[in-house]
């Protein structure tokens, strides 16, 4: 019988906490090992409520990620160098290791030294999020990934990514991003006509999120429809905020920058939005999609986000577009802002219905299936 589970990850963001708590409720002994209490570019307050957490000895390296989709971004690469020693002291039956780097390499070494132990790799990736990562990292993954006893992925794009390393389908288990959506389900579905078409964005104001090309397309749309008034609200902050605020907008386009908000305040903001804009150039998932759809916002989303690929059905729960194709993005924007009010209200119901099953309990049960499989 499995008694001890070690979960190795970078840190615990607020949206991940409910899932880890659901896992802890199902497992007799879950120990979470994190590399850092919180990353430097995150404003969240560390919260490990109801979890047994160990902060590891860690070396953090910043590197520049240049992506084929035209953006670059600083990444924090964590090297928790005492992983092998920490596992040796804890003696887990199963190790669940996030990422596919030095942390997992040490977990694999522990697995080799303790043949009765099993290792599950938690690959929070998509095909687009892993482009431009470098040849050294790819070589390491080709060595690591096939040796895992099972692999957890976010969705079909993640599954396609790990299959290239020789992982058989029976060893792939799905653990999509999830969070406690109850506060968002409590938001009233209906929107007043003056709010129904308001575009809402939540996230970092960085190149990867595709906000700049989306702004350009939105300005073009507003100029082409002078008879329509449209609003775009943005929640979040980042290095692009100043340059975006200084731009000139058509008179019929109202833009509001709300800055960073507490996680507990987000449901109130979603209640004021009509359509959720998610123009990312590369995202392994995007948990804002879960929150927005639970709050009744159809998704105007990038096909380079795994959540959009998994959750958005064209004209039913939202609209998909390629953010690096201005014409495709313009067409999707036109479809979303020209849809009749009654049909848009109907889409709110479908968006909420589509996401309701994706709870922390649902995903925790999927992870439990993976644990049973490897044992």
C-alpha cells in the first residue's frame, strides 16, 4: 500500500493550492517540496494552508527565453540541489516531480537507488510553450521522460509533446489546470447590454501574452466601426504597461488599466466583463480560462493556449484565432463583437457548463489514478 507521496514543484501559486489540498485529503502522507516560497516576479503571498511543505536549498538562475513566435522573456530556472538528500530522508513510495530538469534528474536517481519507489513526471507543457527551449534541455528531456513510470499532462497538446520521447499512451494521465471555481460560479450569468461586449484581460503585461498585437488589431477594428463603442479592461501589470498606456486610442475605444488585484477580488472583476480576451503567443494552459468561463465569459482566445484548444468550441463557448496572424485575429474579433446579444447570453451558459467539471477534486482523482497505476 502506498503510504508516502513526495510532490516536487517550484512554488505554490494561489490557484494550485486547492488541488494540492484535494490531493492531501486523498493521501495518507503527502509531503510537498518547493524550490522557493515565491518567485520574484510574482506578487502572491505564500500560502501553504493544510499542507506539509519543505522549502529546499535552491539555486535560481535567470535565463532569456527567445521563442519562434517573436517574443523573449526572462525565466527563473530553479535548481533545488538537495532533492536527492531530501528524498532519502523522507523515503517516499512515489515521487511526483514537476518540470523536466535537475529536480527530476535527482528524483530519477533516487528511483534508481530505491527500486521499489515509483516516479511520476508532471509535465505542465504544451507544444507551443516548449519551443525555443534549447538543445541541451531537449537532450535532457529525451533522457528523463521515457524513464518515468507515468506522466501527467495538461491536455492533448501536452500528450503529443511527451509522446515524441517514446511515452506510451497507457502511461499518460491528464491533469489539466484547475482551481477553486466556486467564487466564479457564484457570478451572475446575465450581463446588461452595455456590459455584454466589454473585453476583459487578466494576466501579466509581457510580450508572451500577446497584448501588443491584440491592441493593434482592436484599434483597427474600432476605427473600422466608428458607430460602435467598445471597452477593454486589463487586470495585471508588467513592463509593457507604460508603453500601452501612452498609446493613442480611437475615441470609441475605452481602455482601463486596473493593475494588480488580490486573488480574492477577481470574481468581482469577472462579473463586470463580457468577453474574455486571451491573445497569448504561448501558454502551457492559462488558468484564467477556467475562471473566466466559470464566471460566464466566452473566450476570445489564442490557439497557442492549451486551455483554448481544450475548452473553446467555435461559436459555442468562444472563438479561436492565431495571434501571429492579424487577419485571423481581426476575423475572430469581428465574430465576437458582432454576435447578437441573445446568442452571446446563451454562450455564457455553455461556457460555464463546459468548465464546471474541471474541479480540484476531479483532477486530484486523475492524479490518484496515476499513482495507482505506477504501484
